[in-house]
C-alpha cells in the first residue's frame, strides 16, 4: 500500500466514524423529543398512545381532585378545549387552580393524559413560554407590558 492509499484509507475511516457518530446522536435526540400541545390542539391531533408529549395551559377551576396517597387529577384548559390529567406525585408548591402549568407524559387510549412531571409558574409575572404563546395565539392572554 502506498502512502497516498494509507492516507485515503485513514480519511475514509474517519468519515465513516463521524457519519456513524452523527447518525447515532441524531437518533438519540429524536427519541427524547417531546412535542408541546395546548388542550384544543391535543384533542384535534392524532397522538399515538405512549408517545411522549408536553401539555400546557391553565388548571381549570373546580377540577382538582385528590385521591389516595399522592394521586391527583385535574383538567388543563386553554378556554377552548380541556384535557383531564392524572398525576401521582408531589405537586409544586405554587400549583393551584387558574394558574399556568406544563405537564409532561403520555396520552392514554381513553383520552386521559398521564403526567410524570408537573411544572407550575414561579411568581406573579411568569407563565411558561409555551403556555403563554398558546394562550396569546387564541387571544385569551395578553402581556401586561
């Protein structure tokens, strides 16, 4: 093998390695993607059961029901649609009705969203960006700027 052939073989091997590493990285990132939906969009969307998504909106007034232990259910609304959420765990201290919330989990066959994490706003002037953008798009929330 000549020196030129060795150099081309090393360059070719490096290219194959980089392509394989890039492909595996993109595949791994694709598996972690969570799409964001507002309740009205989620009702209209065709979501496969078990697909990981984020659901955001406002906690609907009068829908917070506490079950046994840490089980809780509530509805998330954008004033157009509403989705029931089932969660088992400790809720954030600032979780309450008519406040912004983002939940992450999967949608069951019966339309109930099973959340494994719940995020609530952290002060009077903050609402999660995805929720604020969705509510602004429907005209149900305006900035106080």
